[in-house]
C-alpha cells in the first residue's frame, strides 16, 4: 500500500531533521472555501494534506496549500492557481502545487475528486510528468530534496 502524504513527510523529517516545515492545520472549512474559490474539488490525498498541514516546505520546495499567515499569498494554492489561470498557463481543472521560479510550475490536473497527474509546466507550455498522483509527486519532491540535502 502506498504511503500517505503524512507518512512521507514524517519519514523525510526523521531522515533529515529540519528539512520539512509545515504551516499547521487550517481552521475547519478552509479547504472547502479554497475549493469554492477555485471552483473544483480537491482529490482526497491533497485534501488530507491541507487539513493536516495547511501548507509545507520540503527543503527548497514550497508546497502550496492553505496559508493564513501574514504572508498568506506565499504558500496559497488559491493565489498561485488563480494567477496562473489568469496568465493562461493552466486550465480550470488544474491547480498549482508548487513553483520553482516564475518560469516553472508544478501542476495537478483534477477531474471530479480524482487524484490526477502532476506535471511540470514551463513558460513555453512544455514540461514532463512528475507523478501519477499527489502522493507520487510528493515522493518525487522528497527524494529530490533529500538528494540535495545529502549532497548526492
């Protein structure tokens, strides 16, 4: 059985203390409000991540979610997704999970409440598949960041 987002982040923290930081659980109803703002339903694993962690940073990767801090737009899936939609970079059935810079987004396609693929989207529209689901992508992120942290 595949690991959950919580199990992946816990394992990463145990292997490399300090590599993972989380915002913390948002108030009840915050994930539903984000879904309404984006006019889509989050897949179960991403919703569980939001409800438990709000948003997170794994090394240099900021994983967007629900961030109610004073820097709310920094880790806000709503702000980043709406901005990318307005720029014509993603469609209405996609959400921005992370971005490495202003040129490259990591985007999940959501159909209904199914956990869809996560792909890289470059400014020119090109990119590669990074994971078949949110958890597959998160595992990819964790592996990449552990490799950077360990200098391999």
